[in-house]
């Protein structure tokens, strides 16, 4: 996890939100862990008519002005990476909006 480019911090959580590993800006950040697990629960319960109950998200990205969070689940663990947004990416996002 520490080799990810532009990484500011990371969390590895259990499915119920307990912190297994962490580092950088997110080191032992229980508040963010709770927010992430609540977001996952919410995303899995959105409109069961429109989405198959067995269909789960593959990746969630939350974008701020200068950083983003990337969230994914693999092997019953939740991986969260906080990454710095390079200036060129910010310019491209602003143009595409």
C-alpha cells in the first residue's frame, strides 16, 4: 500500500470497519473508517429494484479539490487509499465538467 504513487494515507479494514493496517494521513483514523463502512452499507442498499441484490460496487471514488479517496473490497477486506490529485488531473476534471 505504501508504494502507491501520490498516496497520502491508507486504511485496510475488516468488513465491519475495524482497522487492520493504516498509515500516513489515515493512520488509526477510526472516524474515516466508520464513514467508509457506513458509505459501503448505504451503497449496497441503494434501490434494490434498479440493481440486482447480488450486484455490489467494484470501486468507489470520492473526489475533493486536492485529494481523493479510492475504496474497494477484496478478500473480505476494505482497502482505502487517500491520494493527492496531481495538478494536471485537476485541470482535466474542471474541463470535463
